[in-house]
C-alpha cells in the first residue's frame, strides 16, 4: 500500500528533510496535477532523490537502492514482465550468491513479494527504491533499442514478417516517450540506410539506422496510423494519431515530406506531461510572473509571445489558457495544429483546403463574441489587423510571432501595415523566450566553484545592467558567494549532464511611456531602453539568474548572448 500523505509528511518534516510549508505547497501542486509527491519534491529541488530514498528505506526498515545508478540487466528485468513490474512498482535488479534483489517503492506489498519469493525458492531480498528510481528502471525495458531493432530487422529479412514493421514503429514511439523526446526524425540517407534521430532536450541524437528496403513499409504503416493517403508519394502530408499501450497514452503529430531519397517522416510527441505544465513551472522570475497575472486579469488587449521555432511559445500560451479555463468565460482558439485538447475551451484547427485560415477563422470567432481568443500565430497583415481590432473591442487575445526579442515586435507589426496608435493601444504585454537545458539533479556538482571563476562574467561585472540584475535578484551576495554547478553525466541524463529544459523570458509591460514611443515610431532599441528603465529584465540577464540559481550552465546561456 502506498505511503499515506500525512505519514510521508511526518517522516520528512520531523527528519528536517523539508519544511512543513514547502511540503504542503508541493503536495497541493502535485494533487492538482495528479503527480507523485515524492517525484515533485525532488523536481522542486527540496530534497535529493537519494536522501528521500534513505529516509523512506529507514522507515520501511529495508536497505535503499538508487536504481538510477544501477546497470540493469535484461535477463533479470525479464523475470518480471514489464506490465507486472509497472503494475506492482517492482523490478529485479541484481543477482547475488544468496539470491535475487527486488527493488520496489512499496515494501508493504506483501502478497506480491511473497509470490516473487516463492517463485525464486525463497531467495529474494527486498530493497526500497524511490518512485523516480522506478521510473528510470522501467525505461530499461526498452532502452536496448539497438538489440530490439536488429532483431526486428533480421525477422523482417528472414521471414518478410509484416508484424516486424508494426513493432518497429511502436518501438520508436515508446522509446521516444520514455526518454522525453519531443520529436522523432526518420530520414532516408543516400547510402541505402535510414537514420532515426530523437530530439531530447532540444538536441538531435541518432539512435539507430535500418536498411532502406524496409522504409517503404515503415512509411506505409505510419500513413495508416495517421489516416493519410497511402498512394500519395509526391506531396507533403500532415496527420496525427493517438498512441495507447500499458499505462502510456500520448498524441503524435505526423509530417511526411517527399525528398530525393524517399519520404522523410517527423513525429512530434505531444504528451500529457507537457499539457500539465503550469505558469509557475515555466521559469519566470516573480516580478515577471506578476506582470503576466496582471495581464491575463485584463478584460481586453493582446498578449504576444515571441521567439524562434521550438522556443516553447505554444506551451506558454497553453499555460495561460488553462488558468482562464477555470473561470466562467468563453474561450476559443484557432491553431495550426491543435496540439492539446483543453477542457472548456473551443478549439479550431486551421484547414487551408476548407478555407479555414487564421484570418478567416479569427473573423468567424469574433462574431461569436468569446471573452478570450488564442490565435496560434500572426503570419500576415490580415490576421494582424483582425487581431488588433478584436483586442480593442472587448476581447483578450493571445498569439505568437517570430521575433528575436520583445521590443522587435513593434516594428514587425508596423511593417504589417498596422497603424502605430493601434499597436500602442492594443498590446498589454509582450514576452520573448528561449529554452535552455537544465543541469541533471542526479549528477550535479559544484563547478566552477563560484560565479567569480567565469572570465566572461567578470568581464561584465561593472556593466550597469549586470549590477542591476545582481542587486534585484541577489541583493546580499557577491559573485564569490554564488556557487555554480554542472552535471558530470549519469544514467538518468544519458551521460549528457542535462535533464529537461526551462524557459528564459523577457517580459515587457506596455505602459504609458512605451505606448508613447510606439506611437512616435521609435526604434526597438529606444523602446527596449525605456522598458528597462521601468523595470524589465532582459533575457540574457534572466538567463544569468537561472545560472546563479544553479539551474543551468554558462555554456547554455551563450545562445542568449546576442539577445542583450
């Protein structure tokens, strides 16, 4: 039986692992999102997973094992089928002279433990493993993708077994989901092989290759799953499907593109884990968070999110919509594509063939008089014009554009033909964002020792902007007091030193001073300088806040250095 919340709280608070206030806050958030409280405590950096494991192992009076550091063997894992292991939260992780070592997050599951003990002739020793450790262990059932793919390829070659193709596609999807990949790229190469690459934490890594003679069958299988035309090979096709299997459920967006070597496939994995991200989880500092909360409390106006493709703009907008969806108001979105369904929100998919464009869809939405509108992207003058008019006639409107920073958005809208006074009057807030990788919490070490040990930081220590950032966010610390970290690489992070990503923001409130500059067609640099004077922190310096808080590394911030 899982440990009761109150008992867990008692163990951790009485042992001085976490404060009562911090525990209650995380417990409340975990309950709302349906997450594991133990996992969320670790993710909030309130306790190390190893410390949590040691504390609970002591309570259960069994030894602790950190499964993230164990080299799990397939022959031992397969003693418990994956479905059983997941259902019972248990794996066999080692064999000794005395017998077998069983790891579980519930050592009070006596009936199951007794069953395993009998199956191994009474030779089982029970260990406690944290829920996070169990999650990593379950991934090992599929982590040997090389062997699985080779076996499936050989089966196809020898038996021309069509089921091998089905299993191969499933293997790619499940491996991607288990490893938090956002995309899967299946790319025919010129050397008669097909490369399969996974984008994990923004980085593309090749996982396996298979022979080109299998590719036509792979493409056919993907088209069937996505309800696309199987006889069309010379045109782009887009589709989607839902994948369900043994506790995992996620949507997959599919793009197929004809190239010189065949057809290129890209999967976008749309999991519920991303959908559950809340505004507070995105990475905003408290000042910017309050700006956003004030902005979404307004009855009308525009909130624009800018940044390059893949910067997380849609996720940010979804987090705003989810907050407003709890209110008794009408919300309608038009998206290309609709990535996640949101309760109590009416969502429209762009469909060029049926003349449902952003502009036409937005025009129709306005006629239905919703309170809040989300437009996936403002791409042209017509959409921009309708969006501006809607935001000035009693609607709160969210949208995205491609721009490098917050201030650049104003010249972009003027170039689209929107009058300066309309731009100034309609926009409430502009936020620009990028994503950086987070240091793996399982192998994080203090390196370099302090912020004073980075030459690039010492070179800007006298810059007024840097001094303002330090004073605002670290008022009682000097650079020598601020510790920095990096990941050494471990099994949990696939030896990269990074695990997950976090956004770096630049949030500009459009106040009276900024409106005056927009109306006067001032340059983006003039607008940016005025916003800084009025309290805006530039993206690069917000990135340094993440660095000084031990969340990311200086190497990750180099991509932001041209956004200052």
